[in-house]
C-alpha cells in the first residue's frame, strides 16, 4: 500500500518508450518489458519523481473528471503491481 505522501517513481534503468512498430507504449527495463494500455500510460505520465501519491491521484481525478476514491484504488493497484515486478520504486 502506497501512503498518500509517498513518492512513486521509475527507478534508474526503467523508462517509458513508444513502440512504433506495435503502436503502443511500453515500460522498458533491463531484459524486461511491460506493454501499457491507455490507463497505465496515463498513470505513468503523472510520475514526475517529486509528486506524492495523493497529488498524482488528484491530478488524474481532475483530468478525467472521475471520483478521486475510484482513481486512488486503480492507481494503487497498478503501481503496486509495478512495484512487485520492480518497475517502480517508492520514496517515503
């Protein structure tokens, strides 16, 4: 569970990349790749390395005119899965 003030970020060696051949966004890491759907891409683009989890959720809720509670659950689940697979780190 990511705390509201915790800062999620992509660690060194992980980057967002546009796969032009397959026409999709992917996260690249050494010897690993994850394809992103539109929602995953929207979340990843909000990670700036300085914004806390709550700030990211608030920006996404405003951008997509959706309830912050619903957005928070989706973002928490997505980022949690990325952290488990070591595509994401969280700074307290």
